[in-house]
């Protein structure tokens, strides 16, 4: 008897980018999200990870929604999201973890 199988590899890839500063004086449309994050730190105590994930996700979503114009010195400016403007492309570290290779059944040839 013969069977065909295929292999699949599942990898989680984590990229760490250089930090950047969100300044609400320059970008007042982010004031509510930044205020929510700073308010979550009561007496210097960091909130639980679920709360921070929710708050940081809200900030990131808002940064995707806000348009940012890049002046190219001519009448044609380039409009991008504020997230694209801030998020640096230079990767400072890459980590691959939780690698898992497994075989999966494809089909039998009936023999």
C-alpha cells in the first residue's frame, strides 16, 4: 500500500522595529488614544497585557486611518497613513520561534 503525504512547516516570525515617538502636539488626532494609554498606568503600575494590547491596537488602528502628506517640494505631495510614516522599515531583530514541521495525509493510491 502506498500513500502520498506532504510536509508543512509552521513558523512564527517576530520582527522588532526601532522605537518611535508619537507626539500629540504634532498629531492632535491621536490625543484620545495616547491619553487612554497614559491613563491606564495608575501610580506607575502597568496594566494587564490584555488591556495594553487593546489600547495599543486602538492607537495603531487610528494611525492607519489618519492621512499624512509628505511634501516633495512640488505641487504633488504623497499621501500615506500616519502609521506608514512612523513605522520604520529597518528591522532591528528577527526571531523565528515555535517551528513545527508535520506530515499531512494527501491521498492513497488505493493499493
